[in-house]
């Protein structure tokens, strides 16, 4: 029986990364590409002005190491938190269907006036989550140990 991987196996630490400017957001976006999450793990706390997702993220940072060692790919549960959120809207997803599983493709930033702007979470299948924010405040934090990717394959994006 295969045993789940541990951060200690690779002398790695869980990711805990903040994006506070448009230069660091692409790094967070690349790390959450192909993260999957049930729609029920999407929360907006209006009083705290925080939006959070609990995602099962593919460990892109470990892909090359897994291939060189001939071991399966890994995923890890991570919290993706956005602060200073003034509003949330969705497009192309049925928020009433609790069984929906979403796949995050990318996060983009459109700057507005005085540091405000819109974060767009692009989802597979033409869905999107848009956050109107007072400033860019995104944190990605791994919250579990890595586990074997159920598919045992790396996500692919064939050129069209």
C-alpha cells in the first residue's frame, strides 16, 4: 500500500505566500493553476471583508522532482484568502448546486483607481469569480500534508 508523501520527505516546507502587488500575483496564480474545490468551500465573510477558498492544489513546485524520482504526483489542501473584499460576483457557475466541483485556471488583476481593483478567478468551463477589492491582498497557505494525486497524472493544457 502506497503511503502519502510528507513535506519532510523532500526537506520542503508548506507554501505560505502573499501577493500584495501585481508582480507577485502571477506566482500565486501559477501555484493554484488546476486547483479543484467543491463549491461549498468558497466563503465570503462580508463583515470581515474576506473571501476564502479551500482548494486541492496540484503541487507544480514538485512536478519535476516527482518525475525525476519516478514517483506519483502530489496535491495538497491550501487556503487561498483574499482580504479587503468589497464585493463578490460569479459568472457561469450554479452556486445552488452543492455537488459542483470547480477547477481554478488562473487569477488575474485589473487595477482601478487609488489601488482598488478587481481580482478575477478564471474557472474551467467558462466560469469566473470576481472580487472587487480595496487593495491587492492575496495569501496562499498549504494547510495539510501533500497526498498522492488521485489521478496520478499531471494536469495538461494541450495547445488548441
